[in-house]
C-alpha cells in the first residue's frame, strides 16, 4: 500500500489523470490518497502518515522532485475592470471584496504574508476549503476569488497572477518524502512517473506566458 498526501485541487487537476494511467501499469500497487491542506502536509509526511506528499518544494527536512510552478491567482469575471491586467499587485486588492481559501492552504499563507509586507488588511467575505466554491461566487459577482493555479477556472472567468513589486506570489510544487524513513521501490517509481507526467500535463501551462517566473529551488542531489 502506498499512501500519498495531496490537496483536493492537486488530486483533481493532476493525480486524477495520472492515476488512470498508473493503475493500468501497476495494478499490484494499492494507492491510498490522504487529503489535507498544503500547510499541514509537511507535518503529515514528517509523522509518517503518508509515504509521499504533493507539497511546496524547498523544505530542507525532506527529499523532493519538482512538479511545476504554483501561482496565486485572482479569479474574476471578464467584465471586471481588473480583468484585462496581465498581473495584479497585491496592494490593488486592498479595497476589493475577497473570497479566500482557508488558512491551511499554502496559497492563503503566501497571500497573507504578502498582505503583511504591504501593511494591508484584506476585506474578506468568505474563507472556504473548496476553491470551486470561491470561483462560483466570483462568477456570480460576489467578490474576487484567490486560489492556487492548480485549481480549475471555468470559461468566462479570468485568472490573473498576483505579484508583489513585480514578483509573483507562489512556490514550486513538488512530490516529497522523508529521507529518514524507508521508501519502497514502488514509491520511488510512483514519484518518477508523476514527475514525468506533470511535465507533459501541467494544469495551467498558459500562465508561463507573460508572467514572471517563480524562483526555482534546487533539487537535492541524492534521491534518498
């Protein structure tokens, strides 16, 4: 049995497609998914609740392989006055009604940190653990949804990366494991195949055009 921790949006936009192929190639490996917020997944991994976790890369406690950049987006109707912008400075949202992920989301942590640096208190109408709910309310004109770029955005809506002084908010996503614990060969193979799949099927490749790149952490030299 292989236990893999991930956020709901990572399961929807990355793991669902990957597992369809993986299970055909490896029918003997039973994969159990463990859902949690990006802020709590490192603790889950450290405690041994999961063998692998899809989480931000760069944590020195773990070994990891990069999957792709993960931006913080402002999602709003195409009719909104800010929808034509290539990026949005976080300070431009100071008066806007916002629909935010819960505090266990990595994207919420990064957005809150940017607000602290900007000395601004966001106007929060809702905190939710379901990015589709935030997007649906934004679609209804209730506010601007702040979501990670691995969540789905429906047609008719604009997803604009949020920046601070021109630097985008976000981190590189990775698949990570704890080097202090034994990692079975089939778990290593799962990680390798997911890395290869993510390079072919990144959830939002369009964000790479015209958006400043996120700093790319250097992967650990040793696989274990």
